[in-house]
C-alpha cells in the first residue's frame, strides 16, 4: 500500500512540471508581465496567518502554565519543558484516547474501502434491476447532516446494546455515501472491455472485482482511505454522544471535555493535547497531500 | 428434426444470455448487499426515524420502552416557535452563515486568483499551507484559538497592542464573540474552496484573457467580466458545501464559548445537542429536522438563484 502510494505520488510529480511549463509559455506568449512580487508578499502574509496558530500551539505545548499566563507573552519558551506531555501520557489517559481514535478511524476506513468499492463497482459496471434507485438513495443521503442522525442513532445503538462501545462508535459510519459516489465515478472511467474479456475467459464476478478492478482502483482507494481516516479521526458529535465513560473517549472528545472542564485554564496541557490530535494528521497530510487534492477535484468538479 | 435444431439454436443462445444476465444481476446484488444492509440500518432508517420521533413525546426514560411513547402531532414544532433560546439559536446560525459564507468565499477566491496569477515558485507550498487547517480537528483548532483570543495573555490582543489597539475580551463580549467564531471558521475552511476555485480557474481559457488584454482590458476588468462569470458554477458549488457545513456549526461554540455570552453563540445544532442532553429526545429530533429542511431548501434555492443566470 505504501509503495503504491509513493508510486502514484511520483507519477503525479513527473507530470506536473510539464503542464506548468506549458502554462508559463502561454503566459509569456500573451505578453503578460512576470508575477508581481507583491503577490508573493500577500500570499506569504496570508500563509503566516494560516500556519501561525499551529506554531503558537506547538511552542505553547512546551511551556509551563505560569509562563503562558504572562502578560505580555514572550515569543519563545523561556523555560522549555516536557511536563505537559508527561501529564497527558502519565497522569491523564491520553494513550487510551489515542488508541481509541486509531482503532475507530482504522475500522471505519477499512469498512468504507471494502463496502464502497463493492457497491461502487456494482453501480458502475453491472446491470441489475433497481440500480438507479439505489444510486439515487445513496446520493440523497450525501446531504443529510450528522445532527439529524444522532438522536435516532443513539436510540438504535442503545437498543442494540452498543452504547459506550467500539461497535457503537464504528458501525454507524462503516458504509458512507461519499465513498460510493467517489468509487462509482472512478470505476465508470475504466474500460468495459477488460471486464468482458475476463468474463469470456470464464472468470467469476468476484474474481474480476478482486483481480482486475481493485488493482486499477489503487489511486482512488488511497484517496478515499486518507479522506475517510481523517474525517473519522476528527469526528466529534457522534463520539461525544455515544462514548459515555472515559475509557471510550476518542482524542477530540477527551480534549473538548478537558478544555471546558477543570483543566479549562491549563493551556500548556491543552496545547499539548491539541498537538497530539493535530500533528499526526498534519504529517499524514503533508506526506500524501496530492491524494487530497485529487479527491476534492474529483468529487467537486466532476 | 430440422425444425428442432433450427428452433433450438437461437433458443439456447437466448437462454445463455438470459443466464448471463441473471448471473450479472445476482452478482450486482451480492456486491451491493453488505453496504445496503449497513446503510439502511444506520443511515436511511435513522433519517426516517428522526422524522417519526419528532411527532412523539420520546424522552430518555422511554429509550428501552417504546410502548410508553405517545404521538403528539406537531406539538414539538409548535413549541419551537415559542422557544426564545431556539429563536436566538436560529438568529445566531443565520448570522454565522450569512457573514461566514461570503467571507470564506471572498478570501478563498483572492488566494486562488493569486495562486493562479502565474506564480511558479512555491505554488505547491502555498496550496498545501492554505489547506493545512482543513485537515485538522475542529476541536483542537478551537482550543488553540481560544488560547490565541485570551484577552490579556493571548497572541491576538498582544499583536493588536503593538499597533495601539486595545483588543476586547473576544469570546466573552456579546458583540465580538460571534465574529470571532466566524473568523476562525473562515480561517479553517477557506483551504477547501481555494483548491476548488483553483480547479475552476483552470477551465477559464487563457485565450479569452489574451484577447481581452490585446483589446486593452485591465486585470480587474478581465477578472470581473471573464473570470467571475465563468467561475459561477464553481462558486455556486463552493457556496453550497460551505453553507451546508456552516448551518451545522457546533464544535466552535461547544469548545470556545459554550454558547455564551448570553446565548449569543448558541447554534441550532448545539441547542439540539443540549436538549438531547436534557433527555428531550423528540424535541431535539424536531429541531434537527427543522435544520435539515432549511439545509435542503437553502441548497435548492442557491442552485436555482445562482444556476439560472448562466
């Protein structure tokens, strides 16, 4: 999976400069002036505003609380310390929250990859009565806000005995409409001849899916996987509703509850907690950012 | 004999395609089934159940005892109309959306046009940087922003102090609390629109700009009369997805203000969550469904209004 992802990334990189060069040539032909330095200045200033809060968060997490309440604040830590992290991981139960978040996000991601690619394939390439109705139903729920679902879902999950449990956190999100839409759009673009040829050779429908479709879908599966993982990792309302005891909290739930509870003024601790929630995601994003752009472009523009 | 073979051949062929057809259909259902079971139980069912619940008196005490639940007709909805906190929540949500969506679009458009203006160096770097906040947890971001907006020790007021402005106590001030949340939402969400607008800008033919430039049109004129009209569908899409998201805002007031000061940042989604917390399940469902209806209507209207001008 990792190597494949890297291959795709390098594929994209190699094609990009060519298109850039072409664009540059066109601009030059149009006699347009070179980009003004002030555009860089404005974009750079904007970037400082966008990224600055994360840097402030990071440096704040290494400062004792006393120093964070100082007026005016100093720009850099005067007495850097790891105490905030020590408290998170040794006194509070952040290892558990981290584990819960990872299990929930990973399960939801795997579920969506499997179930959405299966239905996406059926909707794109197989003929069966009711296909249009199913696609319409799935599309129709793309817009349903989470706030509509949480009350009936809670009643359902409680009656199934899944309140305050991993199944309760995971099951409602295993099969999301977004993934079906994404997979269907991608598989529609694959040539029918491949499937017909395999059928003539006597391959079963499952075999065709497993050995022909899935390998061709690797780039879109990577996109769906990353997007689903991040959405689940950051999800808040449902885990807040369904996780009732601390041992089932996910990271965002724990952070939110500490931040409005007794630790509300303990910014050193809260910044360290935010770092733990945010930094893994930022690293994943920075490593795989091309897949995001493709995902947004595919669902947004097509 | 001759008739049998003559009639038999096409028949078996038809039979064979029929079998293949049926096999394909069967495969289709097998591939669809796992998703559909989960989807019907955990999504379609609850969407319908929420509507049903909103016409009952379901409370947390009735959760394992459905027989105790009574239908109450439109009572929950009529109660909404006379609920002062709900009215405040509707006003706040409207404020958040009507100011937040245009602000986010304008900022994102400015960045996208800047990135598309022929800069080659650092383009990816900028694009990634502007998208960064989108992938982060709103809860974490809200915690960080609360820290930035602290009245005395916060970075924002410190910077304002350098230019001689005595910044307010942002999140505790009735006037400034909501604008603070809106600014944070625009900061966090503009990256998505930057990417979408950048893709939209690729579809604006360079030839049109070249022709207009030869005819003496300035950069602003070309932006207004070429780029903006061609970008209309993309902007519509951006407005719809941003609007849908903003109508449901919840984490920001939950972490930063708890709906205060004096309900000034209470959103509809947050109020529904609070009512759920009090055990008023059917009332919360009625509220959530009202929000859902508004989202559906707003989406429809935005497509209608902005889409027809093409």
